[in-house]
C-alpha cells in the first residue's frame, strides 16, 4: 500500500514527521539517507514533508538506514494498514497531548476549529487547572502529574508563536461551570479565557445551556484546515484519538460547526459572560 499516492494528506504529513524524527534521532543527515539508498535528495525531502507517495517498502528501507528498533518500525508501518481516510492513535487515558501526530497536525494548520462540550480545550487551560484536572480525574500516577502538566503547557506555545493559526473555540457552558480545583483556580481560568479571547487570532464563543439539546447532538471534535493537504478532523475518546480526512466526513463536521455558530453567543457576548462567571467564582474569597 502507498500512503499519499497522489496528494499531500494529513496522514502523509504525520508519517513524514515520524520518518524525520527517527532520522534526526539517529543523527543522520537527509543526504546520507539518500546516498545509502541510492535515492535523490528530493525524494527524501518529499517523503519527510508528506508531499509524495510513500510505499511500505520505502518506509521500511528508510527506517532501517536510521537504525530504528524493530518494534518501532512496526508502529510506524501501521500507517499503511489503516483504512484510507481514517486512522487512530492510542494515548494515555484522557491525555492526547503526547501524540506526536496531533502536534504535527496542529503546528502546520492554517485554522483550527474546536468544539468542546465536556472539558475546556487543552490549549486554553491554565497550569493550575491542568494540574487539578489530572489530579482529580486520577488519570496519572503522582510522579507523572508534573510531566503531563509540562507537556500540555508546551503545546500552548502554538498560541504564542509568530504567525500562529487562527483559532475558533466553541465551548459549552457546562465545562465552564464545572468546578475543577477550587474557586481561585476557576476564577483564574475564566479570566485567562477572557484575556485569550482578546487576541486577534483567537475566537472563543460560549454555547449557553439555554439553547437546549441542539449543541449536544454533536460530539466534541477539532477540525484543522491547511494550505496544502486536505482538512482533517480529530476526535478524542478515552484512550484513542481518531483522525478523519475523508472529504464527506469533514464536510459533515464543518456543517455541524455552522449550526453551533448559529446558536453560540458572539465573541463580545461570550467575553462578558466569561467575565461575569469569573466574578461568581471570586465571591467566596471576598466573603471569607
């Protein structure tokens, strides 16, 4: 099977990033890979950038030159055994931050649209909120908590980089009201959302509970748009992130975003709503 036989896709970009990672880990220059395999340098470049078809045989040869361990080669070759337009990656329970594929797709996106109904977007969480969420959910051993907090915070560099993607976050009222940590943690988290929503490349819109069941008929997902590869949707489950780049499926999720957009508060209303809710969490401290 060949991944990306005709066009650049999200999956081919993730595969290319994995190939490049193993080459860099081995301390080998791209030109050395090309020389050892009697390939042109442009072929290696296209493979690593995900802009040319890659056969399973070529990927195996490439990884062999990079002295990649057999078990890790098998993991990479799973890309060739997934259904076209659909693939999944396992991750620790409720924690997709360490997925290199997810990070690759986020960093190369032009626009990122996120619909969240149950938890706040990881890219917008404060450090104290992240720590409290991981601790209270019991999804990591104590010695792993600080590492996971750091990993999630590191992902947020994407929001502050030069020429970042445009972000559109749609967040349901329920996770905004759900107590994580204490009132101080919630107050700081909500004020952080107010601050982030003032940035020109970030839109945060609240879906009020009063709209009824409409927003809940759509599950949480993230849709990423690119200049070159076609768009991809990612859906997080308990231990797996599912990636979809089938055009019809992506179009369906885009339609869902339009429906949510029609019922969500606008940006100004959302900013005021978040500020008012932050004040509600601040009151217990004033009364104490």
